[in-house]
C-alpha cells in the first residue's frame, strides 16, 4: 500500500488514493465543492489541501462544521496527521477548537497563536461581527456539510466575508449529499462563491477499489389490529374537519391524500382569504391546525408505534386543558371520537408496533454472529429513541441514546460535551448499539460501524444518504430499512430512492459543466491586498444582543461598517449609546406576542430603562390581517405603546431596512449635537421624570441607575450629599459609578 508523501503530513500514515489527489489538486486552483459518498475520505482531501496551502502560503486554515461533535472529530483527525511547517511535531497551540463553550477572550488570544482552527460557524460569525479578529490571514476556509449554506445560515455570511476580506482566499466546500434540487444546489454554489464542482460516485473507476460492500435490505412490517383501529378513528376525525372546510368553500384534499404539500396548499387558500378579512377564514385556520395535529398522530401510528402515540395524545390533552392552549387543541380533545381513542390507548400496556421487536431481534442476531459489531439505529422522534433504548436494555444489550441538546418536557437533551463523550465510548466499544435521532446523521465517523437500521424510511435524499454513510467505511456493512406496508413509509422509501438517483445525475452534470458564475464577482487580488477598513473611520457603535446574531440585521450592520459589540442585553435587541434601546419584532412576532405572551410587560420594561425606547415592527404585511384580532384592539395596543409608554414606533420593510434604520439612528446619536444631546426638548415632564432625567445626565449614569439611586436615597440632594461608599452600596451601582457621581458633585466649576 502506498502512502501520501507530503512535508506536512505524517509519513506512512494516510493511504494514497488517486481520486483524492486529483480532487485536491483541482481544489487548489479555485473555490471548489467536493461531493463524495460518505466513507470515501472528504476529510483526507481537506487535509491534503490544507497541508499544501500551509506549506506554500503563510497563514491559517479555518475549518467549519455544523456541530461540536463533528468539529471535535475534525480536530482529532488533523492532530493525528498534520505536522508543523518544518515537518516536526506541532505545538499544542497550533490547533484550536472554538464552540459556544469557549469564552470570547480565550478565542481572541488562541486565534493569534493557532495555525488551524476548527469551529462551529455561528461562533466565527459572532467574532467577525464583533471584530474580535480578522480572517485576512486565512489561506483556506473549509466548509463541511456545505449543503446547509442556504437562507440565513452562518455559512452564507462567512463565505462572503472571507472571500472579500482575506488576502489570499481559497474555499473548499464538502458534502456527501448536496440534494436533488438543482436550483438549491446552485444556490449553495452561489452562496459559497464556488467556481468548480468535483464529484465521484461509487462506480467510478478510480473509486471502485476503495468501496466496501453495503447490503441494503428492506423489511416489510404489518400493523396489528389495534393500531389499524386507531388509524380508522384518526382518519374519521380528519374527514370531519375536511368536510367542514369544504362547506366553507375551500378546495380540500381527499382524506387519504393528506400530505404536507396538500396541507400547505390548503393553508395558502386560507391565508389568502384572511387577507380579505373573510371571517370564515379564521375558523378555517383553526380547523387546518387540527388537521396538522391529526396528520402527525396518523404518522406516529403508522411509522412509530403505540408508545409514541400515547405520549403525543397526553401532550395534546395537556395543551387542550391549559388556559393557554389553542382553540384547535381544545376542540380536538373535546371530540368524543378523540376521547374514545385516548381511553382505548390507555389500556395498551406495551409497545404494539412490530418494529421495536424487529429492531431488537436484528441487533441481537448481529451481535451474536459478530460480537465486536457496532450498530446505529436511526429514529426520527426522541420518544421512539427512548422506547428502543428501553427495549434493547431490557434484553441485555448495552446501548445509549444520541439526541440533540434541547430539553423538552421531562426529557433532557444531551449537551455537546455529552454527545462527544458518548461517541468516544461507542468508538472504544464500551457499548455496541447507538440509538440516534437526526443529530447523528451528519458526518460522524465511527469506522467500525457495520450495521445501520432505519426505524422508518425518510423522504429526504440528503438524510437517507447521510444515514447510509454511517456504515461501510472500513469494511462491509448492512443497512436495514423498516417499511410499514400501506403507509407513508412506503411512499418515503420510493421518494428518497428517486431523489438520490436525481441528485447523482444532477451533480455529475455540474461537475462536467463550465464553472458556475458566483453570485457576487470575486474581488480582484490586487484589491484584496489592501484592508480599506483599516484606513476608514470606525462606524457608529451599536450593541447587539447576542441572540440576534443569527438574523440578517446583524450581518447588514456589519456590511454597513457599524462598530458592533455583542452582549446579552437585559432589555431590547439593540442598544445605541446610553439613551436608545430598540426592540425589533416582525409583524407576525408582534401579533403573536400580543396574543400569546406579555407584550406590554416586555415593552414597558424596555421603556423604563432608557430615555429613548424604540419599537421597530418589521415587514410589509398589514398588522390588521395577520391574526383574527379586532382592529380596534390592535389600534389600542399601538396607542398604549406610543402614548402611554412613550415608545417611538417605526415600521421597516425587511431586515436590511431595519439595519439601515439602526445605522442612521446610531450615526445621529454618535454625532456631536451640543446640549441637545444631553437634554433633548420635551414639552412636558412630571417632577419624577425631571429628577430621573437630571441624574441620568451624569456621565455613566443611565435611566436605570438613576431610578435605583433615587428610590434608595429619596431625593437628588441626598444623592449629591452621599459619600462614595454609600453610593456604591446600592445594588446595581458599582464603585466606578459611585466615584464618578461623588467626584462630579464636588468638582469646582471652571
């Protein structure tokens, strides 16, 4: 076996594969998307390209991946095989990993010392927005699982930012499954400035020697009578809702054709009539919500099982009984047919769906024949994951669940640290079976996994390919897909197969076609050498709540040249100086908050914190047409916010328009406007407001601190007379602020 020979790659460590070298050489010439089936060594291609760039160009490599376990996996791979510039062992500081767990100060210092940084994209985006470091010296940006680069995902911003700020940019995008939709694949290429596409499939001559056999088996499953009876009840409930919608003159699908596409088409009709203020449309929207819930229940019966259905019915029952529950939930749980189903399901003492027993037998047989096997079982829902873990554990099979971070109800998610630890135990053989949701689909490398079980078929060609790619990496593997006859399982099986074939055909066409034109022309090399921002005056300062960085607003502010600080704001989404706080809400969010959450409390708290509170409502939709709320109620809300609370209300078209409005506000606030900046004109203030405003004018004292001090001391005179220690003893007033008040009150006027 020949091995890769390169000054920066550990000798005799990585097998030499011709197709990897060919792809890497082409990737060194232009921004390239590499599409390789899972297990064919995309990370090895990235290593070759990274080593070549580091050898020929002084600078750093930045490698992005969407999850912390995947970032950690790439870090381990590079640490194992990449050497320092002199071909010697690398320093510990050469490799760094940035995730949300890494404090910003640590990231800033580690960035300066490292040669290769592995990170989740949102962290790098936040650091770029905040100006903590520059990507100017990054000579290679690697984007793993690049099919995510659509919409407002952080990859899109970072690719644009990198290609326009780096001195010598080169981007390598990698995926096993870009998708079968040519328009979306082209969107990914445009968003990442991809100029060439390199792809291989398992039948290519230079790939065939490295392919391990994967046996794909489809197991037919038949529903038991109890679950068939539950389906009859649920479909009857759907038919009654569709019949009512038909009476309201909506075009409805047949009950047995209730796909998401059909439901979306129905919703489009409803929304159109809501815009015309048709009262029946609001009733229809609630019926549509019931149909959505019932469709989900049907899917659980068909593909998941009785335990998942019982848990869902319990959650629906709790929602319907809650005062905050929707009308759709209340009406549904009050239906006698629904109540009879709940009563019947209460008598089910064990899982009725045959899939659980089949999974248990498949895992048991595999481990009996091959005790060192590693098996991954994929299931869409967490309830099913837990059911499978319980069933396997009861049979004496050591297994663990692998789910995302979010915790729901009483079910706790896994932190990224726990995910990494679980994968390490799985690799080391501490347990033999991993039961995972979709969080385990992308890129996770467990070389010795020799069986993958799909608890259900999935309609997405991307997810199907990702799941299949967990086996057959270093030896033959088996893939088993469980398909419940006569259900959506069968439909999804054929949909994913068709889309996988279409994807291969489409990508092959792209790889032989001329390079797609980037959405934004690349910056000429000579222009890139100059960092014009270094010579430009800093833009106006805006503090952005760190939960807002996923929005387009923060990106546009960065493009405009604003000086951004990221903080967790107690009130509002954007802070401009000491006087202005801005709360941003889309039209839909504004109306939903009005109905479902404490809008007045939220706005009032912000208004009480600064002299100039601002509410921006973003979107071109008519406020009166978004929800079934009387127009006078909406008008009353707007009057209370503007007149009673003194909040300035602004409307913007979209996120870009919001950013441009914030930029103008910050420019005006930052400009020198004489004494009007300290005491802008106001026709009337109460004595209380005058006292608050006078104290808030002290340097470093905002409205919040002014109120804290006045409530504690009772008057301006008492505050002026107070000693420094007394001032600092007030909760929320630090020593620095206390010293500033004491000093200014006693300093002679000259």
